[in-house]
C-alpha cells in the first residue's frame, strides 16, 4: 500500500505499549496477519471520533465508493515522548462484539489483544511500514467538520478532507510522520472486553 492523500481514513497516534516499543508491536501484529490473515489492534474506548459502529459504517461507504479498503494510519505524536506508554500490566481482551451486544471469543491463533480496560479494536489485514512518509492533518476535518485535534484518551479519529473547516482551533503541528499504513478488513472495528 502506498502512502497517499486519501479523502477519508482513520488516524491513530501510536506510541509504546506495555513495555514494548512501536517496531516490536508492529512486527508481532504482522506475524498474526501472516499466520491467520488478520490481527486485532486495541485502542481506548474514550475515542469519540472512532467508535466501532462509526468506523464500520464509514468503511462500508468507503469500500462502496472507491472499491478499496478503508486505511488506518498509525502516526507519530506531535513531539517525541508525546504518546504515553500504557500500563506494563495490561489486561488481555478475551471477547469481541461487532454490535456491542453479542460477544464471541477472540481467535486464539492471534497474539494477545491487550489494554487497560474494555475498549475497541480494529481488524487489520495488512500493515506496511513507511519510511519518511508524512500526512498533513490540516487538510482533514473530524466528524464535526472541525480541525483534527488529539487529546489523551482521544487519539484515534476518522478524518476526511473537508469542503471547509468550520470549527475548532488549528493543530499546532499538523505534519505527522506515519509509522505504518494499515488496511481494515471486515468487520473493520469491534468492541473488546
């Protein structure tokens, strides 16, 4: 997958997790994809602009309009050390749900899906490391058509190229390096516990 300007995508600020650095985590997830065909990527349920049902809906619209999977870009924080490392003792998610009501066991063949609390997980079928690739987030808007903004607990968002940004304050450092470009696979995003 090449890095390009996309009209709609999901972006997530990516940092160290549970004592592993970013490269080790990505390699482990890529091993899942080689073995099983997909992996699950946990993120916090505090993210109001990337809730599972919204991601599922946007992924279906994107697939129908473009014939291509919705992309997830794992991006660097605005400053070195800006992404806080998660707990060294995360909890393993054992179940997932497409709708948040009916839960099924997480596939035992993939590596642990871990997080501090119940949350969400992307279903990823492809991960490409990037070199010297970046994205200009000032070109994108959030779900309310305002400037993209990240906060602790809200570091994952569906974004799109807007007609005009109508609200919010511009991001101080909108140019972000991309760690990896991922393709989402059906059901795209799920609830995990």
